[in-house]
């Protein structure tokens, strides 16, 4: 009986990442952009990955779906999507997943859509290649998809080039391309960063709605904690290529364990604060990933750092307050404490 | 759109007018007296005066220029002084232009036919073995002057392996289309090597830059093969410099064309240009210069018109 339950739980995890590291060879030396990351995502859930620029969130999300160009890069560990191994397999194997099972939405829809092809063709192309649709069917389905993502007069818009559409519409086109072939897993890399605030909400609502309809699993990469708070089930906070804190979204915002996460939260503007309140910021810069510091990577910027922090890097451990709340800190906040190993 | 075209056409006319005035003046600085060159051994003072009066050389510079301009604008290009027996210039142009345009056109077809697939092949691994080898090959080809390329190609293709007709076998397309095309291959090939390296270099570099763009990652995430991404997504946005380069190259082909035409005895336009310089055949030379100017500026106009079609991000000013 127990075995069956375990198996069901295991098969419920659509994404399983184990000890994944991604290292780039640069002229200055090797740069570990993703450092020994493990995580799982249950089917239908959404995981927010937050962190500063250069924290490795984009590299991690692209590593998980195998989308990094292979030149100058080495990967160790494992990542599976629906049981399909991603790390170290041939390009041919990945082609079967991309577009059909896995899709991606990019930050800047202006540069992520091919400027010289009509948007309708860019949607239809995916349908023709992955679903082997006929030219005519693909064209009709592309117009349907444009309608589904809320683009007015889709027939006319399908013949437009990306530069003839507004930013919000381009992002909708990109979402239409992503969902065209009915993927199960979606990686959205800063999908709203380049958009007006009002359009941001519309695009996020659209993604939420489409996810609900198709029970779509999602990774949402962002640096906007406001977006994370409302749109994700779980959050992973990245710093210097590692996950430094991970928890269900509500739990994280209620009881932050990591001083870095607290710093991120404190540097977010709050609507209930009096106007002209100065935003606090985290002093210093993220560490150089070619020569990472010994000990905790955040220690040089941490106001609470003690000797131990500079000597020994903390492991990612479960909290005694909530076993789903993981953190990597020697001196956690809010009464968190590491569960004893093996408990 | 109408305004854009209108402005272009006005600029076009102004450039042609300026070129006509400049060339009219410059050709009168050519060494040697055109009357002496024309009359040769039958030169006498009376003959010279009679000829000068007949063709209007006894009038002032601007009188000559405006007479010429008036005639040209009404479609009368006049007669050559030296191409016997007093052939009309329009007739000369209509006979000599087709072979030259044909060869120039095919040279670009060959240059693009090689440089496009070569670029697509090498950009998969920039600075890889294939890329380096192709670069060296293209630069070597670029360094071969037409003066060498034509005889060497003749030696191999016409003499040693006898796959192409040799020199002096020119026939017009109307007479024998197949033979005409076969004769075109050799000069077109010899001239194309000069354009090849430039076209290749421009396209390769632009493709490498565009391969860094997000839309390539997006295309990958759609499950497209690398081959499809290169041909369908990267090639077209990378063709802007290439197209501009083709436009600029065509004007510069005339020297190579001259060598090829002389060597292969092709009765073409560039041979005629050089001959008219040699003999100071003012009327013919002026018509030739205007023809070249017209072709070069027209190609620029066409290129400017095509660029926004190739890449919709480019606006028509």
C-alpha cells in the first residue's frame, strides 16, 4: 500500500531536478551559473524563481528544459520532465520535447519573435512541425489561438509583422506560440518585465487562465516579488547560482528564514507605506561566480553574518517549523531551525 | 509611400543631372584632340573645321551641353563619330548592353548561390574548422584578379576539360539560348569570385550576430531543427548588409567585365566604353557614362525599396 502511494506521489512530479550544475567556460575561468540545484515541481503547480540579475535564475530555467547552447558549457546532475532525461541527451531527443511538451515564454517579445516573419506564420510553423498539421489547418488554428489569447481581429493581426504590434500584443502572440501545441510544462522567463503595469496584470491573468484550463505546470522566473506572491504555489530564491530558500509561497512570505530573502522583500515598494518612504536596498553586489567566496555566498553582504558564515557554506535544509520550507543559512530568522539530519 | 517614391525620383533626377554635367566637363579634359583622333590621316584644317562645325565642337561648352541635354531628353542620343558607318548611339547601346548585363547578372547569381549556402554552413560553428577553411578559400578567390581568372578558367574549362565553349563563340540569347548561357558561365564565374568574399563575409557576420538573438532561442524552444532555424529565421534578417553589398558591387563590376569581354571577344558594353574613351568619341562616351550612372542609381533605388520588404523593422524614412 505504502509503495503505491509513494509511486503516485513520484509520478505526480512532472519536473525532477537533482544536483544540477551548469558551468560555462569563460576567458577568465569556469563560471558556475547553477550550483548543485535540486527541486521538484508537481503537475499543475507553479514555481516562482526569484533572485537578482545574474543569480542564475534564467540559466537554471533554461538548463531544466535543455535550451542552453551546448558550446562552452558543461552540465552535471540530472533533470527530467515527464520522466524524459534532459541533461546530456542528444539534440534530437530534446527536439521531440520542445514545442510539444515543453514551451517557453521570453522576457522581451520584440527580440523573441522573428522580426521578418508574420506572427501567424510563426504560430502555424510550430503546429506544422510538431503536430504535422496541414498548411491550411495550421493557419486556421493559428488564428484561433490569437483569438484565444485575446487579440482583436486575429485574422488581420496574423498577417502582421511583430514590429507592427504593441508590446502587450506581442507578448500575447508569444503566449499563443507557447501554448500552440498543448505543452504540459511552461517556462516563463520574466514574461511581464518589459510591459506597462496594466498590461502586466492582463498578461499574467491570461497565463493563469490558460494554465487553469490545461492544468499546465509552470516555472515563473522573475525579480518581481509582487508577481510571485500572487501567481505561484512555491518559490525558490536563488543567489549566486544556488537555491538559498525554498517554500510554499504563503509560508515564505509569512516566515522568511534567509536574511537575503528578507533583504529582497524589504527592497520591494509597499502600497501601505507612506509616500516618499525611502526603499531599503541590499548593500554590495552579488559575488563573482568565477571566484566565489568561501563560506556562504551572501555572507559578505549580510548584516547578520558571523565567523562561521565566512568559513562554511550552509547546506539547504528543511525547517523545524515546516518541513516544506527549505533554507541555506547558519543563523535563520523568525525562529527557523534546521531539522536534524535523517529525521 | 507616394511621398517616399516622389522624393526618391526627384533625388534620382538631380543625381543624373549632376553626373551628366560633371562627365561632360571631365571628358573634355581627356588627352588628345577628338578631331585629330577622328580624322586620323585625312586630317586637314578644312576637314577639321568642317567636322567641328558638323558635330558642334566649335560652340561654347554650355551651348554644347544644353544642346546635348535637349536632344537626350527628347530621346535622341545622336550618332557615334567613330563606330562606322555613323551608327546611332541607341543602336550601339541596345546591341552591347545585353551581353554585359547578362554576365553581370549571372556573376551575382553565382556569387549569391555560393555565399548563401556557405554562410549557412559555417555559422553553425563560428571559427570552427569549416569556417576558417571557407574564409581562407573565399579570401584566396577574392585575391585572384579577373585578368588571371579568365585565362586560367578558359584553360581548364574550355581547353583541358572542354566543357564550355571557348573565346569568340558569343551568340545572342535570341539566336541560340543554350549556347548563349553556356558562353556566359565562364565570364560570370571569373567575375563572381571578386564579389564572393564580400557577400560571404557580410552574411556570415550578420548571421553570427543574429544567432545570439532571443528569437533563435524561441525558435529552438518551438522544436525547430537547426537547419530550419538558420534558413527560415536567421537568413532573412541577416540579409540587409548583403543586399546593400550586392547593390554596391554591381557598379564596380565594369572593370572585370571589360577584361572578360576583351579576352573572350564578347561584343559587350564595357568594351564599347573603353573604346569610346580611347577615341574621345564624346557623344558615345557621354551616353555610356549616363547608362552606367542610370544603372547604378537604379540599383540603389531598388535596393532601398527592397530593404524594408526584407526586414520590416527598416522604415522607409
